[in-house]
């Protein structure tokens, strides 16, 4: 009896894990579609605009799906939680600008994600402006809906540890880190975003944190 119950529990967990992996793979495939439009011709503003429109469509349907699974998305703005976000932003800058470089040294190599962003910024004009809009506003929305939203909710049956670790590692992996420093930086960013999500209990605050972080990186703060 106990053995059969154990087999049932294990089978259920394995099924939940397989479902989580499949959802993660599907999200990764969907997230690759808008950037693919950019690389058709990154000097063509229409392709950049098309990618932003696709990001918006993906964000909308991702939000609709997430809203069907949880109410932990929006609430009236809480000033204490905004204060917590500010504290976390300061901590993030200290970690990214001082502590991680001090551990690994000043490594000039950058991740695939950062190379793509910088190549788009170098286009100048309307293309750079559109891509900055994407980086600061649209990308944080879709990434938070995907990682701290959908994947976070899908991981819930597997326990709080998996809920924290899985989205964090997936978030780091999709940004294309290729060195220990880059992996540490993206894992750190993913973990801090997850802390914001867990402490504030609403996805809107991790979106705000992500937007503010990307804005500071974009303007060189």
C-alpha cells in the first residue's frame, strides 16, 4: 500500500516536471520569434517595428493566459513595496557594477543578448529609438509574464524551491551567457527579480523593477 502510494506520488511529480519542461520549451520558442524578425534585416525599421508588434501580441496572450491561472498580477500601488524596489535596485547596481566585476575581473566579453542590443543601438535614428523602447518597456513585460508569471505558476506544484530556481535558471539561459561572469550576472539578476516577485506577491512590481533596471542600463547609469 505504501509502495503503491509512493509510486503514485512519484509518477505525479514526474508528470508535473515534464509539463513544466514542455511549457518552458514552448515559451522559449515563442520568445525567439520577435527577435528573428529583427535579424531578417536589422537596418530596416519596418522589421524592427514588426518585432515590437509581435512582442506586444505575445505579451497580450501571455497575460491573458496568466490571468486565467492567478490573481497575483496587479494591485493598487503600495508605496512600501516601491521603496523595497528602490532598495533592490541599489543592491543590484552594487552587485553588477562592483562585486561581480571584483570577483571575476574586468571582462570585456559580453553575452549574446547584450551583443544584439548593442548592435541595434548602433543603428542609430528611429531603429535605435524603437529598440530602446523595446528594451525598457516591452521586453521587461513579456519576460516577467513568461518567467516570474507563467513558468513560476507552472512550477508551483513542484514546491517553492523549484518555483524559485527553475525560472531563475531559465531566465539566465535564454540571455545567452557564455562566461562564468555572465552566468553569475544573469543568475543574480534572475534571483533578485524573483525575490521582488516573492516579497511583493504581485507581478507588477517585478515588471517595474525590471523596467527600471533596463532603463538604467540603457542610459548608462
